[in-house]
């Protein structure tokens, strides 16, 4: 990463940065990414997609902006919830309703099927995701002894 990317990653991993991305960037990106077909996001310099999934309890469509990495044609995301004690709601929704829609840059917008990475697969993907965003290690420290942070893999439907 270049110095600007390192500074942005450090900010995002901090508590104020986590607050900004959860409370400011996410509500804006929830609308902006679908409007621009995944091309424009407040998360400058980061690959962000908008995941659209049916709510597990409500049955309503839910949209969540998430950092992602394309690994061998599949989209990989981390269900970190910035290191909170519980899995994020979007993860529960994806487990209940794995058919999702994605708004993402680079021609990746479309329908996908979600799954949780296996234990073996998670080891490989975790290091790839930490290379993308070192803050995931900070989030993992926050959840030590509480939960293992899942990795979700999306394959074209």
C-alpha cells in the first residue's frame, strides 16, 4: 500500500474510523452504489460493493456496503462488524437467504450465491483479506475468545 492507503487503512481500523464508516459512509453508500452500478463510493481507494439480500426475519430487501476482494472470480467479504461481539446482521441474512444481488465496480454487478468459507479455505482467504485491509487483524483481536469472524464467498449465480 502507498502512504495514503496506509493512512486510510489506519483510520478505518480506529474506533473513530469504524464509527465513520458504519454511521456515515455506509448509509450513503447503501444508496450511492446501486445508483451508480457500483462505480462510486465514499470509501475512497477501497474496493466496496453493495450487497443486497432478503432479511432473514423481515423478508425485506436489505443493502449493506462491504469491502471485498476478487479471488479467482469469486467475491470475498469479511463478516467482521468492526470487531463487535456478534456477527453482523447481513451475515445472518446471507446464511438464511444465500441468493443475493451485488452492485460492484468492474463489471461485477449481478446475481450471486453466498456461502461461508470452510475452515481450510478461511485460512487462505483471511491472509488475502488482511493484505487488502490490515484493520481486519484489529477486528480479530477485538473478537478473540468471543467469536471467529466468518468469511463469505460469493459465486456468480
